[in-house]
């Protein structure tokens, strides 16, 4: 299968089964926006829950916040986004399409689209990526604000609030997830580059000290790589990519990306950035508030340094889907970690028109619902139901058949090898729990 073919198949499966639809599709869409359907929303929620559990629930040194998307515009001035959040663009003089100067592969690709004609380009120009909005009810009095271009600022402006309202002590982190918006020039590669997307971040505050900085930067690199590995993503398809000093963002002292090998090549799913005291210093300066941390033991006051880990939810989901897509002996299935799978279990009565089978299956379905996201299906034949569950990655399908009525057992069919086990109904919940949790018990 060539790479474009694979991507086309994944996009089609996402639409067909309800993972991801083009945004506002009935109106012809809106470029760079995507809507997650019923199974996509479940997959996304499972990823975010695992991320939050590993970083907030299971750690003593990280707390979570959920800040507003709309912020006082001064915050964007302070963080440097109004001035520096822009990509230099070049424009094709033939068709006036614009491309990022730092993406030579897109430029070469575009040149090919003009055949033998020689393409000349304008000098690079800067474009601001922040999405503007107007806030207020009186037409002439509306204030221009910006939809957040990254979620970091909501954490930085609350640094002092968190210090004052909790017992955190350096080193500690503040976690957040939520939507971000960027006027991307060329959205594309399905959800990879969207104009509305979601991020999951931790800002980890440390002593302003070079060796602490190095230590925590390395710590977070391997911690986050372990997270992707714990989701079952193929190790050979993940790598670190250090940013060259001249390509680093305006705030970064050091930066590394974790990249996944998508069908079009290795590309970024998350960034690890050593932000130094850039954000707190600027917010202190622009707000006039003292944002320093006071060491309770030494009494020393300082602005801490920040090691940021910033993951894209949508890009992580895309990497998970690409990695899970499997074709085997004519079968298509998503080999998803059971903790990520939209449904952990599906329950079927063998025949929809036999009330005794339906009744027993419904009881099992309702019992399991308490613990798992369970799918119910009684349409068509059993083969079609298996195929539908395979395509959304359901790891276990439970079928109630005629033998079930006699001996209170059911079949459990495994997604990855299509093998079946016969299990007592009374033992089903324990049996499934073991299989679901043993796959990825190490939530890092
Ligand atoms: P790129 O160089 O690909 O534009 P970036 O370096 O600007 O990305 P960051 O600002 O570091 O990205 O954002 C952190 C994460 O947010 C990225 O690793 C990515 O997963 C996600 N992200 C950024 N921009 C987009 C986008 N337009 N669509 C989807 N996810 C995005």
C-alpha cells in the first residue's frame, strides 16, 4: 500500500465509522476545522483521561487548571505572540498562493504543479497566526481580542494564583488541556495542521539553574516519550528531533520535538521547550505584578524557569490511528490499546429475533456498562458486526448464543487474532478487566 493510499483509507474509515468528519460539512466545510463523531469523541476523551491520570492524578508535584480561552489582549502582547507569532511566507507570482518559507518541500511540490513553467516567488513576508475576535455588544465599542494561539498563557498568568491557593513548592508543574486556534496558512494532512485544535500541556517550574534546567529537560523528554510508548505506538516510528538554535521559538532556551512517522514522513506530535523565565518575566513586566516565587526555607525570591511539554491532542490521535490501522488476510482493524479504544467491549445476541437471546445479552450489556464503554449491535449477521467493531478498534466482542441459554457461558472474540474463548457470564467482568488493564498498566 502506498502512503497516499494509506492516508486515503484512514480518512475514509474515520468518516465512515464516525471518528472524524469535515467541519460544517453540509455547508461545504470550513478549511482547517474537523468535527469528532461518536467514536472519535470517545477516543479523544480516553487519550485525554490517560494523559491527565498519569500527570495530575498519579503525581504529587503537578496540579491542573482550566483557564479561559479569551484573555486580556495584553497577555498576548506580553508573551510576544502579537509581535513574533508569525511565519515568514513567500507567494507564488503565478497563482498568488502562499507557503511557509521554512517548508521547502511544500514549495518544491507547488512548483511541480505549474509543470514546466518557471515559478518565481516574492520575498518572505510575515503573517500573524493569532485569530482575532470582537468582544462586546455595542458595535462601535467592540474590543479586539485573540482566541488563544497556544494554551500556555492561561497557565502563566495564573502562576501566582496557584502559588497562593495551593501548597505547591518548586519544582512543580501546572497541567492544562484545551483548544487553541491559529490562522494556519496551509492547513492540511487531515487533522495534522488545523486552524482549531487541542493541546495538552504541563508547565514545570524549576529553580533558575543551568544544571536543574538540563536535568528536568532530559527528564521530561524521556517521560513524554514513555507516554507515547505506553499507548502501544510502534517504537520505530517515534523519534526526537532537536530544534536548531536559529529555528527555536522566540521564548526557547532549548527545544526538542517528539515526531511520529506519518505516511508523509516524520512530523511533530509534541514539543518539549525550555522556556527559561521568559513568560513570567514578561507577564511581571507587562502586568506590574510581582510574580516571584519565595523559597520557604531560604527566603530567597526568584522567577523560576519553565520546562514545557506541549502535545497536540489531534496530532496524537492521528498518530494513534495511523499506527493502529492494520490490514490482515482481508480484515481491516484498528489495533488500539484497550484503554484508548472507543468501546472496550461489544455485546451481541446471536440472533436479533430470538427474545431469550436478546434478553440475556441486554442484561450483560447493562451490567458491563457500569465499568466500560460498551457497544450494542444486533444488526445483520455476526460477521458484519465483527467487521464493524474491528474498524472502530473494539478489542473484545461478547456473543450470547443458544449454548448461553443452557450453561450461562458466552463467547469472547479477540480483535487482534479473531480467536474465541468461552467464558462463564459470572466471570466475564473479571476476565475483561484483566485483559483491558494488563495491556497498559504503566500509565506514565
Ligand atoms: P508546527 O511547526 O508543526 O507548526 P509548532 O512547533 O508551531 O508546530 P507548538 O507551538 O510547539 O507547535 O505547539 C505544540 C503542539 O501543538 C504541536 O506539537 C502540535 O502537536 C500541536 N499543534 C500546533 N499547531 C497545530 C495545528 N495547526 N494543528 C494541530 N495541532 C497543532
